[in-house]
């Protein structure tokens, strides 16, 4: 009997972080076109801090554009608003935040986590049931590891662990590096919105960079090779 073939490794997908949202109207009009232009798995909604009722209204104003566009809607923090606003989950910073949020998010919603400074913290987050781990985002002082260090961490995680890993890319070049290193998702944000060509062109360019990196790293040489044989990206 021949061995069952291993499914091809899925290509990385984009994870789009919004600017800090105050007035959601412009973004609500812009998002459908953006999500139709590129394969965006999820949108990380960054809310300007204000009273809860106003923040919930802002999420609800954006949710249809995001969710009808086929992307998951995650809040950057604000776990207490997720269910009330109809979001799909939250991104948390640090293990303590993940543990605190667990009862309100699980089992129905996504709990992703970043702020993982060490390999030990990363493994602890995976063991705690995080739906994804994020590497490379700036810390409270705006500092972040080198591109090489982030890529190394992504490759390490990809080779050894099952939960999806996300690389925080601050440029197209980093996006390429992280997709090639084995990220399941690449988080893009500020450089997309700041692109003088417009966010749509930047997002299309980002999707092309992912495709190029995937083909270069996992194309003919590693087609069909995946540590689990499952579509991890489908779980993100």
C-alpha cells in the first residue's frame, strides 16, 4: 500500500491591522475594496480609547465590511467588548492577558497573543491554547528585534509547533522574509496605510510579495512537505 500523500503546505495569508480608529466611516467605505483586492484572513481593529458605548458602536460600524469580506474581526485588546460588539476575537499582549481573557473568549472566539519576549513564553502561550502567536511587534518603548531575529523565531516555531505563527512586518521586505521563514500569517499595518500609492495598491503588492516568498521557499523544493499535513491557516 502506498502512503497517503501529504497535502501541500498552505501559503501564508495577510493579517491587516487598521490605523487607530476614531471616526469609522471612511474605513468602513474603504475596507470592502481592500478585502476584495487581496487574501486577507483577518483584520486587527485598533480602537482609539474612549467610553465603551462609543467603542462598541465603532466596532459595529466596521464589522459588516470586515466579516462580509471574508475576514475575521479581532480587537486589539478590549476583551470585554468582543462579544458585545460582535467581534470574532481579540489580540492580547502577554501570557497574563491571555490567561485573564480565556474565560470570556473561549470556546467560541479567537484568542491570539503577542508580547512574547522569550521562547519559553512562546511555548507557554501555545500550551495555554493560543490560537496564534505573534512575533516581531514593537514593545512599549517602540523597540523590536532585528528582521533576522524575527525570521529565526518564526522558522523555529514553524518547524516545531502546531499553532499558527504570525510575523509582524514593518515593510514589504520584512513581509517577504517572514513569509519565506514559515509564518502562517503576516501582520501588516502602518506601511500599508502610509503608502503614497494608496492602501489598495500596497495590499496587492503585499499579497504578491507573499506569493513570491512562498514559491521561493516552499515551491518545487518543498511542495507537499508540512510538519503536520494539515491546513493550519484554516484554523487562524
